[in-house]
C-alpha cells in the first residue's frame, strides 16, 4: 500500500513535467477540462490539480510518444542521480497507464 502512495506522490510531483513533455498547449487542455486558461495556468504553476483533473489530463496527454520522452528523461536523471533504477521507472510508468 505504501508503494502505491509513493508512486502516486512521484506522479504528482512530476505531473507538470509530463504535461510539458506531451506538447499539448495549456489553452487546449483547459478547454478539455472546461476550465479558464488562466485557472489552468495557475493550477499548473502551483501543481494543484485535483485527482480527478489529473486523471482527465492523463487520459488526454499520456500516449506512447509522451511515455517514451518521459522514460528517456527519467533514465537520464537516474543515471546522473542514481536515485531510480530502470525497473523502478518502468514500474512507475506502468502505474500511469
């Protein structure tokens, strides 16, 4: 159970990174969530999306291309920091699907 919470926390901490890697524009994502662009921008800046908002956004932005970019970046960071193994990263990505 604690592992699931850790993975969720990691996802939440890196959520803005995932949004950036996806290449989607904030105005498009805001429209998809029926949200004003400035509200979307503020939530992104504060990393204050609700769980439901995160879920909806992930259903839009998470695809093979985003996953590949995220995995590549995470592996580069892991090599540099030695914090996450490739197995840990893969497991975290599987949880996002």
